[in-house]
């Protein structure tokens, strides 16, 4: 992928708790590498990652 070769990266931060939300949304957060509140991860800017972010956009903030 291009991100491994210096392509675009996204910084995703969990800003809201997953408690009270659907199990699939919790699994999506785990798939993004987010395990606790205010944790930030850098991810490659791919369509798959963008789709995951869209599913939990109400729980995360995105920079990049």
C-alpha cells in the first residue's frame, strides 16, 4: 500500500465511550486498534479504514 511507502496517514482518537453501543461498533473500534478512551492510533488512509471510521464516526475524531 502507499501508506507503508510514506503515503497518507490518519490519526484516529476515541473521544466517546463505546458503552451502550452495538457490539459491532465495539468490534470496529478494536479493529481500528482503539482499546480505551482518548487513545490515538495512526492508520493508513485506505478505503477499508475510511469505511470503519464512518461506522463509528460518532465515537472518534480524525486528523490528517
